[in-house]
């Protein structure tokens, strides 16, 4: 089995998880964990560990984070390392909707974790676009 875990500052991870769930339905092995302003890093770590404890040895993890080097990602990596789960983990930061959506949709693919990582990153990059309005001819009905 492959898991997707989203971590972030504030309510971003849980909000993004909710938005992804609206599009994909509830999926097994998808979790989110926030470091909110009323939490300590230790409280976040304890909450994250409850999700990580469900992962069995040999299962793969796609860890998504809001920013690289922030407390959520560094504490999550510490827990995964302590549990011996880093060998089968990919970590992607700069989490956005296309990235999270692709991670959830590709997580159950038979492709290798490396191939899945490349597909997720490609989708995330494609999703970052400027929205441009083209000239639209307005026709008035009389």
C-alpha cells in the first residue's frame, strides 16, 4: 500500500485534504496533519505519529508539505526516520491542489514510487499557470 500524508502550518493541509476529497472521494491511506498556532512542535509530532504508526514496514509514503524546511516537514521526517520508514518515502514541498490531487490519484498506481513522483511533479508544474482572458465578442439580443 502507498500512503499520502499532507502536513502544513495553519489549517492548509486539512483544508487541501478536504478539497481533494471532494474531487476524489474518501481514499484509504490519505491523511493530513496541521501545525496550528495553538500547538507546540511536540503536539504536532504526537499527532503526526498517530498517522505514521498505521503505516506498515515496506509500505510507501508520499509526504507533501507546504514549505521546505518548515517545522511540519522537519518533524514529520524525524518521526518517519525514527520508525524506519524513510527508505520508501518521497517528500515533496510547495504543496498545491494539482500536486495533492495527483498524489492521491496516483498513489494506488502500479508504477514505481520514482515514476509516481515524476508524474506528480509534472502535474503540479502544469497546474501553475496564468489565467488569461481572451477578447470575447459580446452579442446583444434585441
